[in-house]
C-alpha cells in the first residue's frame, strides 16, 4: 500500500493556466481575419479573457497551430465557442 500511495502521491496535476502562452496563442490567431472578426464580437470577446475552458483550449500551441492551418479545426473551435455561450 505504501508503494501505491507513493506512486499516486508523486503524480502532480497542475490545473493552472499559462496566461503568457494563452495570450501568445491569441495573438497568433488574431493575424487571421476570421478570428479577428469573432474576437471583436461582443458575445465572444469576454470569453477569451474569463472563460477557463476557452483559455484552456487556447493554451495548447499544437491545437492553435491546427486551427491556423485547418478549416475543419476552425469549425470545431467555433462549435466549441458556441457551446460556451
């Protein structure tokens, strides 16, 4: 039991968000015209600052790069945003 407890105790789950990384990823996305449009829309704008789920989604640089490259990923992101409203 001590071994299992030690192993489980060694797992450190960090639920904090990396604000700098998120802001950097938002800046990358703002170079895209379609993103600038939604970023400036009132119903979405505040989510980029206060919605933990949206910020967590944008924390992933891999996901953001996929959004930049893929129209399918862009649509998935828009559906995600709409669910957060």
